[in-house]
C-alpha cells in the first residue's frame, strides 16, 4: 500500500536528509545565536534612554525616564474616572493595580519597549514608551 500522502512525506524527509547532519547543526546553531543576539539587543539596549509617557484623556500627564529609575516605585494616578497604580521599574513600566472594571491595563503587564501602549479605556489612561524603535519601524 503506497498512499500519495505517505509519498509526500517521504519526499520532504528525503530533502531534509540530503543535508548532512553537520550542516543542519550548523544552521540550527547559527539560528540560535542570531535569536539570542536579537533577544539580548532588544532586552539590554532598548531601555537605554527609554522614556515612559503617561497620558490622561489625551493630555500628557507625566514623563518618566526609565533609564534613570533606580529602585522600583509606584505612582498612584487618581482622576475623575478612577484610580490606577503604576509601577515604575528600571527599563519597565506597568499598571500594578486599578479599579477599572475590565482590568485590561493590569493584565497587559510590563511595558519595556516602544510599541503597543498600555491602555486603560475606562480611565482614559495611555502609557507609552518613547524610543527610537518606533522611528526604525516607520
Ligand atoms: Zn484599566
């Protein structure tokens, strides 16, 4: 019994086997090194000069230089919409607690890079990290 499905699999397998195991290991090793390099560049370099900006109802409320943040500390933002506790850590910012109904801002976790901001829709709070990453993407 020689089904066409089995033949297709056999073909892929043969293509893979044409590469020597040594070559495969080299490719995998190179891929791992590149992944690690990108990861470390992302983690180590990005917080340098990173500035978190907190907006309330579209207005800039506070700018925090995360690169100079020493020990983690918390800021409580009280507005007419509600209360959010923002945790500032070196190179990271997060909402540690909030009294909004959805808690999406809390669940978004730590923000360490420019990109997707933390948004608390019910409290009209947006927390963003400014950085050169955004410029590189645009
Ligand atoms: Zn929220």
